[in-house]
């Protein structure tokens, strides 16, 4: 409690700046687990410990809680019953945040799209490679969730949660409005992240995932029809 009170004594802008760097670090750890080989920790325990570290940071201040929420959602272990809900919501928040040019310009080196290892070293570099590797990590998480022993989840379950997250984010205004080109781009990203293939999954099933997400995008962000002008 004392540590949390000390954090709140910092100016708001300093808290926000630190919180963004912490989010970067936690996202980087999701991509590159920090536990050394031979530590005796299995993957499940590593994931649980990673989430616990994030939760501990989020409890420090409300600003930390808000800045780390996306990474928290993405880090919920696949063994948790609500993983499909958390992961889908995290993906939606992530794709909006990392592609927001306005935020990227305002946040600079502390933006979520910048690899923590680069910002920590004071470097500025193209983060496209980091985004590619993070996307591959999302696919890996989804595949492991589908294939784990006793799993009852399929891509369709994650798609249902993705559609709800898109609809609710659009209605609440937490997701910025995007044009048709970006709707297609974001839908492609989200579909590919959860639509990983494994033995027995058909092309028709894969195509259906993409079309349902694109439909949710169109419904949520299509231009509002204007009433006819009266003479």
C-alpha cells in the first residue's frame, strides 16, 4: 500500500509515461519469457507468474491499471476458463492501439508498438519486425489454447468474443472510428490471429471466421445514414 501511495505522488504525466513503458516491458515479456531454462518452472506456471506481475503493477495506481489493461488481457493463461474472452478483447484493443498514428506520435518511444528493448536503450527503429513476431506469438497462444488437453474451444468461440468486443467498443467510443481500408486490414489481422490451422480444419471454416469479423466491423463502423433533406 505504501508503494502505491508513493506512485500516486508523482505528477500525472510522469505516471502515464512510466505506465506506458511498463506496458511495453510486459508485452515484450509475453513475446520473450524472462524465465531462464532450467528454472524448474513449466509454461503454465510461467504464464501465471507473468500475469501476477502485471496485476501487481496495475494495483499501484489507476493510471497503471488503465495503461496495462490491454497487456493484461493478452496475458491471461490459456488454462483459465475466461481465456477466450480476455484474449479476444485484448486483441481488439491491441490492434487499435498499436496502429493509432496519433497516439504513436504523441507517445513517441513509449508507445506500445515500440519494442521495449529499443525504447529502454533510447533507440528509435522500425518496429515492424516486433509487430510480426508479436503476431506470431498471438497465433501460437491461440493454437495452444485449441490443442491443449480437454479444450472445448474453437476459433468460432474466439470470433464470438471478438465481434462483441468490436461492437461494444464502437458503441462506447473506446475504439476510434476507422475507414473501410482499415476495417479490412484490422479484420484480416484479427482473423489470422485466431484462425490458426490444424489437422481437420477446412478452408470453408477458415473463410467463415474472416467474413464474420469483417461483418462485425462493417456493422460497427459503417457511416451513419443521414435523414433525407426536407424542402
